[in-house]
């Protein structure tokens, strides 16, 4: 860690090492988790053996890459993919979609599917992509209904459900 | 031949043809819609079939089973959401073909390839069952260990990126496979591993959450960051037959389809990896054989045709041990076994002798079902590609919601959180040019590898020589070593290719 | 778990609102229960015979109580998740669960679980699994005596997809003074294939797993590892008949969280008893070779409880018991 910090003067090389450093940290963290498991049990090899081996393997590979990031460079591929300059419009969109994902995780715990669809459509279709808010709301509600009735009721999949979804489902039973 | 005619005489009644149609149609629909799996559908339909004629019921349930493999392609190609685990690879080049305006061609090639694979698979089941079924028993824990090592080494070698990055993904995937309760001592001691104390993680990382997060969610982030100008899709051709592949694409698909069929069927027969391993191996092989390796990941036809065929061949292959030995190779065929038993049919060698009309009826229905699937699917393609014309403002929320339904159905709210986390991870890994497919494959094969190693050592009482006790395992281990050694010389490999 | 509690509370609230409508069609049952559909939590995946039984029971119960009964597979944690969810669900009579031995007998001894025996009220049993010892057709071992003789000279292994299947082998080993090595398999077919291929010596599974291969002359049924002989192979003796006090007993039945109002509980018990006697379900069970066995709530409780000492002994012997 301290070793990498010493190279701050060369930001390009630090940037290249950063992902591998993150990986090394994660591997060591997982190795630390696996450390307490028995590596041998009465049935033969125990529950700990394999995780200890795989996490140690990851740590070694990631460590090598931190030391010699050149080994990860591909000769023919340049920075054409993904590394293009982006303007403020794209930055705003990326932020909106980036926030939408954690929202989905929270909404599946708390809000139920219909409210989730409506909020999502409002946030993305209206907020980020600048379509009319009415259209977005109707679209979101329709998606929500289609999810509850089509997927949950007709197809036997399940969607996050609260009082609202359950009362709609009861109408069909 | 006589037997097969008997089979056709059983199937070709209006009622049975109708059930075959219903089954294949349902299967396709289930395959297309993420979140609705064949497992749940067959479980729900099973009690309804109790009063049906035995043959009809089984024909319908089997139709669902192989219909799903057809349908799974659509969302992978069009939206980069893997409908089933075995269509993960299709997300790579199939999706890129769609971005290049060849969505129709991609779906058509996949449908025709699937048809060929399904039909040849059925022929193989009709005529080559007994020797192939022996293969199932030849594989014990030691042989599986060798097979998994060989498969991982082969995919590592074929994947072509910088070796250390490839190994890092494999190692990371294997580690993810360890998360959750220890599977080996599951029934004895519930040992949570790498869970950081979370109860939600005891069940392990959900495969659907992992696949949809890494591919579906990460794609949403990826698209959002692209400059608007670059996002313009090349529109699909507007002509009536525009969804047909052109001559070039057909020419380049022939060999991948042939190789995919053979590879997929052989791998599918073995329990465990099944259709998914088949599709990955096929992708790896095609990348090596292809004359345009630089196109891989950017919409290479070979990268779609091979794996899609292998996936379907694997699905038929997995039916073989069920029908001939009564040993289901995956969860869905295990469910089919229960359905058989409820109807008083015990699949296996005895069924071929005592109830030939059921066995051969099923085989005949599979020939017919494959034709039905093709007829059903080709007209659908024109309709399906229309979804690409939906503007992003509406398509993105739709994709996100479909992903949520898929993940939530499979693992509840905690799985959605996991999928979101992997969505971000997948996005960053893609920017750093890591191979996400490898990560998922290692995640799937890891637990099989671990279990096999531990079972083998339990049987031998801790002696390692069980791994080299028979020619099959030795051969596979040698293959693994050769692939690994070849992978250590990436530069030579590259220069060879440039000379050719 | 948080999410599920929220669901249950929300559901109860909705039920209060909708009670009038839902029961309107059935005035005779217009009391508090059942006002909405009942959910059976099944901690195993669709496709297992236990799941098939739960779905069959649900069908009979629907007719019997006049409200929908649906099966919900709650997977994960080797069945622990389903058990924990059942224990944590609201005791309103709308959530019941399929109970097998692992959740109550095995897990509590080896790890901290969020429930005890007192978290549940038992409703009755419907069936019991048969188990058998399968051995590769070509094996030189022809009888249980041969098997014990072999175990005195070399390491004899058996595969099974669950520890409860192997209880009979542990008891047999104790009775004969030998040891059989358990090799855990992840799935039933895997356990069977390993025995047929000769990678392990024996396999302990239920009839649906073994019958196809016995019929196909790949496996022999060495003995029944249950209290009764298998109905489809009546000539094969049980271990008990051969003089060894050994049997794997896994009764299948239902329980609800403790604290369900007595009225609802009585109706549930009644419905399950009805299902246990249902002819169609019994026929389906016979096809799956599961022993239909109607048990009252008390009998079912006893059937599981009586296994406790055996299982505990095994776990202690295997030094698996938590300290």
C-alpha cells in the first residue's frame, strides 16, 4: 500500500495499478475470511481447503499484476473502447442510471413493484431522458401492472409485493 | 427404424400433436421471458397433467424442456439479458450482432442451428444411446476432477487475453463459487464460508443474480456512458425477408454449427456442467478456429452460431441419461423424472423394453417438436427485432424491470442487491477489459471441481493416487497440463496467428 | 428476513380489508379463517418427491378449507432458510410448512438456528420415505453378510444425497462392529451413478432414485433400509428382518408456527388428515414409492421426536455436534 502511494508522482502508473490493488485487497480480505475454516475434516478435505486455495491464488495473481502491470496490457488493443471523452449530457445520464440501480435494490425491499416501476420511469424517462412526465408516469404504471398481472399472476414468477400488489392479485383469483 | 415408426404412430394423433405444440410454445415463451424458469413452470403444470394420458403428458412436459433452450436466445441477443444460464455466451457476440443491425440474422441462425442440433441430438438418442450412457458411469469423482481442470485450462487457453488477467477472473469466479454454506458437508454441518456473517449469503450467490448483474445491469451503465452519437443503432433492414442471414453469414456458420452439435451433445450427456459448459467450450473453440479472431466480442457470427447450437445439443444430450438410465443430468430433467414417476413410468433400460410406445413416442415427438419450434420461431423473429426500435428512454426502464423480475423470482430482494453490486462490478471490469464470461464459467464449474476433489479424497482415505488411477483421468489431466503450458506462451501464439 | 416480515404484515392488513369479499362466497365459513389463501412453505426444490407430495396435499386442502392453498419453494441454506421463514412467519394460520427431519433434528445440533421445537405446532403427517441399499450388479457382494465381511477387510464407502438416508448404515456398522465411510453427494442421481460406476460401493437412496437402475439390471437392492419391505420388491428383506437394528426413518408432514388460533389449527389438522386419506394422492405416492402414512399431530410429533436420540448419537460419534 505504502509502496504504491510513493508513486503518486506518476499518476498514469498508479491508475493502471489501482484496479489490481483493489483486487489484491479484496482477495486478502476473503482469504482472511477463509482462514478460520477447517481445511481437513473427518470426511477428508474440509470446507476451508478450497476457499483458502482460491483466495490465495487470487491474491498471488493480483499481487503479480500490482508489481508488473505491464503483464496485463494487450498489445493490439488501444484505448478506443470506453475511454472516450464524455460530455456533461452523458455524465448526467450515467449518474441517473448509476443511481437507478441502488434504487432498484432498495425498492425491492420496501416499495413493491408498481411503485418501483412508476418511480423508475419518472426518474429515467422523464428526469434523465427528458420525455413528458405524463407519458413516463403512464408507462411506469403500465409496466408495473404488466409485471404484477402478467408475470406474477399468469406466469408464476414473483415480483416485490406490498398491500397494493396483493390486492390487485386478489382481484384475479 | 421399426421402433421409430411405432413412435410416430403413437404421436401422430391430433391430441398428441396439440400437446406437443402447447409444450414447445410454452417452452419458447418461458425461454424468452426472463424470470420465468422451466423449473417453476413444469412444477406448476405437473399436477394438471395427472389426469392426462401418460404419453401426452410426457410429450408436453418434454416439449417445455427443449423449447426453453430455443427461447433463451432472444433476450440475450436483443437486450443482453441472459434468459437462462446457458445463454450467457450469446450475450457476447449475439448482442453485438444486434447492435450492428444483424439482430434478425442472429436470431435466425440461432433458430436454425438449434433445429439442427436438436434433430441430430434426437437421432443420437435414438441410435447411439447405450454406449453413450456408459460414459455417465465412467465418470466418478476422480474423473470429474480431471474433466473440470481440463475444461478450465482449455477455456483459459482459448480465451486469448493476457494470461494473468484471465487467471485472475478464473480465480475470482472459483472464489465466488465457494460463497455460502459448504455444499459437501451441507447435510452434516452447515458451515458458512466467505459470507462476512451475512445470513442472506448462506445460500450462496445466486447464479441468475450474478449473470443478470454482470451482463444486464452492467450494459445499462455502459450504454448510459456512451456518447449519444455513438449509440445510434444500425437499423435492421426493413424488407420482408430482411431478417434472413446473408450468404457470408451462412457460410461462416456451417462449421461452428457442426462442431457445436458434436461438442454440445457429448458435454451435455455428462451431469453437472451440461448445456452451459457446452456453450462456453464451443465459444472458446470457435474463437481459436475462426479466421477473424479480431471480430470476436464485436459481433462474430461464429461466436453466436457455435455456442447456440452447442447449448441446444447439450439440452438434448442431457435427456439421454434420463431416458436411458433414469438419471437426470440437471434440475429440470430431475423434475421430468418425477413427472414420469407420477405417471407410473420408470425411465431407463426397462422402459425401452416394456413400454416401447412411450419411449419411442417421446423420441418421435422430439423430431416433430423440433420442426414445430422452427416453424414457430422464424415468424416470431420479425416481431422480436422490433423491440430494438423502442427508444432508449422507454427501453432502459423496461430492461431494468425485466432484470428485477428475473432476479427477484430467483432469489428474492437480497438477490436484487447482489445483482446490483455485480452490475457495478461488471461495468468496471468491462472497462478494464476483463473477460466476464470466464468469471461466470469458473463460478459454475468451481463447486463441481471442489466437490469432486473432496469426494475423491474421501473415497481414497486421503490418498492422492486416486486421481491418476485410470486412463480416463490421466488423459484429461494431460490435456489440462498441455493447455496450461500452451497458455504460458502467449506471444508465440500471437505471432503464429499473424503469420497465417 | 426483514422483507418477509414486512410482506406478512402487509398481507395481514390486506386480508383485513378484503376479508368480507373473500369469504362472501362461502357464508358457512364466514368466521375469521380462512379469509385468504394459505401458503405451504416447502424447503426443497420443485421436482423432489417431497415437493410433489406438498402439491398433492395442497390440492386436497384447497377443496377442504374452501380457500386457495399454494406451494412456495423457499430454497437455500440446505433447507434452513425455509425453516427459519416458517418459524418467523405470523401465526395466523395462513402459513404452514412441510416438515422433514433435517430441519429439526440435524441443524439445531450443529449450528445456531433461529428456531426451536417450541417454535412450531405440528399438524399431522402424510407419508414416510422408503430407503434401500443399492449395489452395482457386478459387485461380488451378494448379501448383507458379505458386505459386513468386506467391511472388516477394506474401506467400504457409500454415497447418499442426505445424511438422514445413511442413518441405517451407521446403525448397521455399530451393530456389526464395522465402519462404512459416507461420501456425500450433491444430488440423488450423482449418488446413484457413483455406485453403478463402482466409484463407491453402495448407495442409500429412495425408490424413485433407484428403481430405474434396478429395473435396468445395473443395480441390485441389497436390503430395504426402512422398517418395511419395498412394495415393488417384496422379496428383498429389511435390515431389521436380517437381524440388525437399523432403519432410516424420515416421516413427512406439516407444521405451522406456534401460536396459531386453535380454531384455525383444528381446521388445518382436519384438512391434512383428509389429504392423508385421499385416494388420488395415495395413488400418486404409490407411483413415487412413498409410503402413505396418515399421522395425527401428536403421532407425527412423536415420529420425529423419537429420532432425536439416534441422530444426536450419530452426530456426536461423527464429532459434528456443536459445542
